[in-house]
C-alpha cells in the first residue's frame, strides 16, 4: 500500500522544493584570456553606441563573454536576447488582441527592441537570422527609435541600447555590410592560450558546474570594483577630448589600410574616447588610438596595414638625456624602452615576407600565374579573348531571392512562400463544382484545396568560392614558398574586387586542416597565409579530401549563395602521408611503419584516386607546380589531369631570371 503525503504539509513548501534556481552568468572577472574581446565589452559598457560583434569557432566562449556583460551594467538595465525563430511582430511590437478586446481600445504589445532600451540587446548566431529582419533591427538601433505601424496604430518608442552579436563563420556566411555596421569587430580565435591558461580555464569551468555559487562569491569583490570603475568611466566619457594629431593618425591608418566608408573613422574616434574614459583620463593618448585601430580599423582593412600602424610616431622636439646621468639610470631607461618596443611589436599584424631569396623575377611569375588562373577558370569568351571574370550563376531555393516561377510542393509538404497567383489559377477551373458540393451556409467565395497550392521558386545571384590548398611541408620551404604566397596574394586581391568567397586549407605535418573557413574578408586569409610555417610531411591526399569537404558543405548550407567552387592547389607533388595515416589513430600509424609501409608510388596512386573522386564533384581545379628541380617527373601534371583541371608550373630559374642575373 502506498503512503499518502500528509495533508498538513503546506502547498507552497512543496512548490519551493520543486523550484529550480537558474544559475547566473559566469562572472566577467572569472573568464580566462580573450583580452581583446573583454576590452571591447568594457568599452561597450561605457558607451552603449559602440556595438560589438564577436566571431569564433564552436566552443570558444563567444556567448559566455557576451552574456557576462549583464552583471557589469546598471542594476535596472535590461538584457534582452533575440532567438533565431523570432518574428517581426515580436521584435518591433504589435497589437495585443486579448487586451484590446477586454479594454475596447487598441493596446500595443511592446517588442524586444523597446524592451532593450537602456540595456543590452544580444543576438546569438546572427548569421542564421533572416536578412530582412536583421536589416530592420540594425536600422532601428542606429536610429535609436523603434516605430510600430499597424492598421490604425502608429507608435514610436526609444531604443538606445548596447548591441551585441556573435556567430560561428563555419556555419554560415554573414554579409559584409552587416558586419560593417558594428563598431567593434573581434574574434575569440585570435587568442592563443598556453598550457597554464587552459588549465586555469578548465578549473573554473569544472568549479562552475559543481558549485556556481562558490564562483560567484569568490569574484563578487572584483565584480563590484569593476562596476564602480565603469560607473566613473561613464561619467567622464563626455569630458574626454580627442586631440587633432590623434585624429589625423587614425584617419591616415584607415586610408592606408583601405578601409571603405566613414564608419570606421567615426567608430574609431568613439572607441578612443571610451578607452581614455576607461583609464579615467580626459585626453586620448597613443595607447587609446592603438586600441581603436585594433578593434575598428584593422578588421575593416582591405589591404595590408602599414608596419607602424600600432606604433606611435616619435614626439617632435623630444629632449635628449643629459650627459651627466648615471650608468644605472641609463640602463634602466634602456630596459624600459626595450619593454615598450616588445609590447608594440606584439600588437603588430604579421607582415608578408618578400620573396627575394629565390632571385626570381617575381612580377613575371605572378603575371604568368594570373594568366593561368584566368585561362583555367574562364567561362565565357568575348571576341575571341578569354575573360577572367566569373560567369554569373543563380541559386534556386524557396526561402530567399527573386520570384522566378511557381512550383509544386515537394512530397506534398507546404514549406516556403505560397505563390498566390499560381494557386488561384490552379483553383479557378474547379470553383463551380466545389460551390455545388459545399453546404449553403458556407459563405466562402473561393474554395482552395491542398492540391491547388503552389510555392514560389526564388532565385538569387551566387558567389564563387575559391579554396586555396597550400602545401606547407618541409620540402616546400626549399621550393620557393615565398613566390607561391606572393602569387596567392595577387589572386586574393582579384577575389576581393569580385566579392568572391575564399577559403584556406593547409597541408602540413600528419594531416590537413581548414586554416580559414569560407569568408569574403581576404585580409584574414592574407594574415593567416603570411605567418604560415613550413615543416613536416605532405598529406596531399588528405588535403584534397578536406578541400572537397569544404566545397560540399559550402553548397549545402541553408543560407548558402555559393554557385561554382574552384580550388587552387599549390604543391611540389611529393606526398609523404597516406590518407589512412592522416585519418587514423596511433595504432593504424604503427601498422604503416611496419613492413607493409606504402611506397612512393602507392602514395601517388592514392592521390590520383582521390583526385578523380574530387573531379566527379564538379570542382574546377588549378594545380600549381612549385618544384624547383630542373629535372622532374611531372607528377603535378598527372594530378591536374586526374582533377580535370589546368596545370601550371612556376618557371625555372634559368628561363626567367637568367637575363636579369647577367
């Protein structure tokens, strides 16, 4: 027999036992590393007009960083999150039907934008949000007013808040004009944690899962001090002055970096003033300008920034050290100067090494490489000449684009936008018959069934994706890697002018990996390629497999605009790692080291087999042979034939630069 619960137990007490307390957000001071993102968030807390967008791969802490701002804002400041499945009425507001019926007057239901006034508005996975809805959110936040207009209703409400957003670029692309409307652009992938920092982050995460109250108590003092510091900074913000020489320096760096538009200049000036207020200073100095350049100008750069972008120029009329100073004092000053130089160099972006060690005519090599690129990827001819421009293609789907023609629902499921004109035309011949079969009390004028429904087939312009597969093995270090990089930089500039997508796959060591997912920002590819080290084996078969996976995934994404995919393979044709080695574990690798180890010919046959499979995917290929040997076996030419692409060899030393050397 089951025992009944005593009736004397209060019902409220039972509810209290079943209540689950939601843990708060991880304290801002408890988060390890990510100095650039944390600096941007602190500046946003001081000036809410400085919107922030944070990029990074999965599990890098983007959402935790953005949500940690909630505890640093004013106590009464709201923190509103926009879900992915949100509708337009929920964002800007609509008529509350239930309350309007009860009161007899039109009652407005406030939207998320109006609720975020005076606080923060956070959009996670912003690249998966609808484009029209995203444009409406950004325009309302920029205006500071949200306007709700419905039948017989026109209401405005203030909407001044800190806009926060985060996304993973591997899931879907985000248009450049959307990113440009954010003031500060930062990434969690830029911070390279050492072993000690990773262990510290792991300890904090484990302690938070075990007892989050303990973590909150430990960091409560630091959090309160930081809140008080930010409160003083907000009060000093309107008194901060920006000297004319600092304005000229920021504008000069923006012009040299190729920043388009004036948003970068305006946002950089605001960030510099907020950085000075964060230091509780009333004058912007060189360090504040460096912060503005790092968070605003460099992410918008379309070409390599100047070498002294983050190094302030020496002050004019600087006084020299007196001659009667002691040796100890001069030694201390020298050490201080060295420390300053190290700090400045740590903030500098990596620069491209000039390929002067090869003693080749670099301009001729790049021009010939560019012509090979045009010949291999050209798709139309004009008056007998090959054009290097990509042929305009269209992508068809049922979610976004221009209405082309009606279509039947697939598998009988109505998913997408209904084509009203085609639906009415399909239902028109059966109206007389359907009216006769309906009851007399049915007052409908038009009778539409499920078989009459037609969907809109939408079309939009597609972009081309160029996947650069770069061999970064040890043999490439001796085979003019710098010249190959210079040729890729020229192609990146061409891709930027046509607004194509670019991706970077690196082959080195035991396996290949995606160094940079598809993106429109060629400056990211340039920076990643400039510091790419050379060393290790050549997993050529795995590199072709990873590049094919990037091409397939880019076409299958829900919001993908990728039409044609092409790959540029830069290698010397010397594979040293098999596909089993790259994809296997330590046990399978030990088996390959035994008597049955693959020979050089086995590795090449495997690469040719993978290349034939990639050819069936419809990926256009250009194989660039960087081998510097005078006598070669032309394996790269066979690889190009298997890929169904074009073969191009970088000219040899005696054929190109002999005349210049004489």
